[in-house]
C-alpha cells in the first residue's frame, strides 16, 4: 500500500505541497499531470530520494516517512532509465535482483534477453526502458514506482510491455504507481488516478470517476473534456420539466433535477449541485449526432450546423454550432461516413442528462 | 507578415574576415608564447639532462625525491580531497560557498607566502610544529616539509577537478542504486566512483604534475634535501644558465609525461561517453 498523508517536499525551487492519496496493496495507481506539476518529485519523495519536509508516507502498512530508500522495499524506474553505463545489460538487471532465477525470468518476460550481449551505451531509448523495467522488477519489490516507463517504446512494443507490467503487477501483487501523460494509458492501467498540478493533488479516485466527474473546469480541460460551459445552475424543485415524472426530489437515485443555462443553451441534468454559478462538462464521446431529432431517452437535444470535421484515424471530431455555442462531438469515422457529415450540414446533437457533469 | 522578434544586425563580411584574422593571430601568438620556451628548454637541455642522469647522483636523488614526495602528497590529497569534493558536488549546506573559497585560497596566494604560512603552522615555534617535533616528526627541512608544501599548493586542484567529476555523474544513478538496495557508501563505491573514475584520475594526475613543479612553498620549508625544482634554481644561481639547463629540461619532461598521459586518457574518455 502507498499512502501519502499531506506529504510535502522541496526539490530545488519546486515545492510538493500537502499531497494526499492512497493506492491500496496490489492496486495500480496512475499519476496524471502537466509537465512541471511535480510527478517525478512525488515519485522521488515516495522513494526517499527527495526527503519529505512534512506529512507522512506509509508503505506496506508502516510509517516510511524517514526510512532510507534502500529500506523502503521498492523500485524506481525513471523515464530515461538511468542504466549503469559501466555495467552490462545482464549486470544491470542483476544489480538488486532477489535471485538469479528472478532476474532471468524478468529478463525473458520483458524481452531483454536478446539485448544481453550489447553494451548499455549502444541501446536505444526504448531498449533502455525495457532493461530498466526488468531491473526494477528483478528486485521483486512490494512497490514499483514508474516514471513514464513506456514513453520511448514504439506503439506495438508499448502494448506488449504494458501488458507484461500489468501481468507481473497482478501475479506478484506489486503495488504500482505510474506517472503518465497518456489518458488512455491511465484509464487502461489504473485502479486509482491521482491528478497533480503545481505540486498539489487536485483530485484522486477511480480513473472513471476522475475522468467523468472532474472537480473543476481546469481539471476537466486538462483531462481532455472539450465541452466546458460556464453558466448558471438552478435547482428544479416544483417546476420539473415534463421528462421528470412525479416529485423531482427522489428521482435519479435521490439526486435533484437541475437546469443549467449557458448563453442560449439550456441543459438539464441531475445531481446535488447548489444553485449559482458553475460549469457544465460534457465529454465529446457522450454527444450523439443525428440528421433528425432522435427517438430515445436523451433529454438534451439541440439543432445546429456542422462547422468543423476532423478525422483522426478511427475517430472523427465534429464541431456543431448551436446558436453561437460550439459543441464538440466525437464519433467513429464509420458513423461520420454513414451520416455523410459535412461542414454546413444541419444536425441534432443530443446527450443524456447523466452525461452533464457540473463543477 | 512582419516578425516581432528583433534581430541584431550582423557585421559586414569584410569586418567578419578582419575579426577572424585578428583572433587567429592573437591565438597563434599566445600558443607560441606558451609552447616555444618549453620546447626550446627541452631542445637545449633535454639530451644533456638525460645523459647527466647516469653520472649526476644529485640530479638522480632530486628527481626521485620529487617523484616520491609528489606521489605521497597526491595520495594524501586524494584520500582527504575525495570526500570533500563529493560533499561539495552533492550536498547543499550552509557555508558551502565559504568552504569552496577556502579550498581555492592556496591557488590564489603567492607560493612563497604559502610556504611562510605553513612555516608559521608547522615550524618548531608553533604549537602544532612543536607537538609534532616532540612526537619525533620534524617537518621543516625534511621530506615531510616538501610533502606538506606540495599538498598545500596542489590539493585544491584535485578537489576542484574531483568535484567537477562527481557533479558530472547524474545523482539519479545513485538514487536508482539506493532503491535497488544499496546503502549510501555501497552506491558510491559501485556506481559513483566508477562513473567518475576518469575525472578523478585526471585530477590526481594534474595534482601530481603541479606538486612536481612546485618551488616557492618548498624552498621556504625545505631547501635541503633538494627536489628537482630547487636543484634547478640552486644550479642557476650558483653556476649560471648552462648548468641549470639539463636539470630544468628533465623536470619539464617529468611534468610533461603525466600531462600527455592525461590528454590521452581524456581522449579515450570522450570516446566512451559519446
């Protein structure tokens, strides 16, 4: 288990301040944040390389705040690998290995056995990351800290290595904390996501929760939400729209019906957000485009004109202008072709009340 | 579209050529000024010096004393200087700038002044010198005085070079070693020391060469027995340039050998790090 309790540290001019989150034993945590947000400093503080100035760090159920790095029972993999250049690939992997057998096993599993005869200086960035991962896991640590460990790997190998890391993490019950810029990777790997910015943990929780329910418009935009609208929140008490049957209060698992006005748009959602100013976040993949007004349960429907269409491989991003407000929808390229979407076409953008998150 | 970035006007092609010619001329003159005297010295006295090695017992004795005392001083410098250099390269602490300045001080003061300072500390009248004398360790007028003078003037060169060598090793190598189970000393011995080895050896060679060529501080502490630099001076003042030349030439060769080796080593090092 990794548990940070108001952990603070200073590294040069950078300050990590009051970071709190927990990754339970055997789970996979991901730290997401922009460049310079303190992700590497956080890992180094957990590793004991950078001393904590205040707060507490608990590892394996014990207070490890002041323990020396070698006594923490963890391994750290830097983005740039930091293989020991005066040692061979095999000697690097064996450096802190639990046993020769474990070193051999991880070497094989990460595909580093084919590199054994090559000097470290001759390895590519991706190959170095493979060896660094093998070296870290060869120790059979209870906790592994990974700083962008797949960034130098080509897409095919990244998928294979990611799978192998995940497999070792599961088989050996290794509590893992990984820094990543890749939201897809965070969603794929993480049981717990920690969003870091300016040396502070802005939000932590299950990745799906963090992605779908960002705590602020800044977090929403950082996590790639393309529709973040400023507006006014009004809690609907007695005047619920006709799609809410009966008393608004007990509907939707006890949440209230809410009307959100952003310029000419009036959205409906459910939640427990107080009345006043706020932001509505709608992820692009929640918006459905159709040529006619669709049948179905989506409570928010707007007619608009397509102003932009960008195809990025299997996905197409379409911007629809609704009375001067741009709404961005993401749909499969196949769907976009089937609809024959083109700039200037009139379409209906619809999304469910539950797709609107207020913050 | 106009750019908002201001670009400084570049000098004309003719002016650039004049600047290039002047720079080449100044560099060439300085190079000649540095190399010609040494080359001339070795050319004029080198062969005689080598021949004299066979017949001149005083010269042989002075050279071996120089080599031995310089080696002892270098070993002491490496022993005490390595932890200091590591501390200065790796740790932030109050007074680090002051400590650095204190360590550079012997490089900045005239060497006879360094000799006088050492005499004040280690002479028989001083507390330290008196205590050492009582313990049977006489410094002034003995090889120990030569070692002390060499150590004082040359150790800062080792510390400065070693500090740079340690600073060039990214601390994250050590961090990884620590997380792989190494306590600090083992991480230092297994990782930092091998990675900075070439820089440390180069610094030790520079220190040794500087110790070999020291004169000012040694002559104050220990005129006799004579090291090669003192012997060269002695023969110059007693018998003139002709007698001093072979000794001076051999001393120059002695200093050049490790420096040439150092350049070769640095070349190999550059090849390793590319």
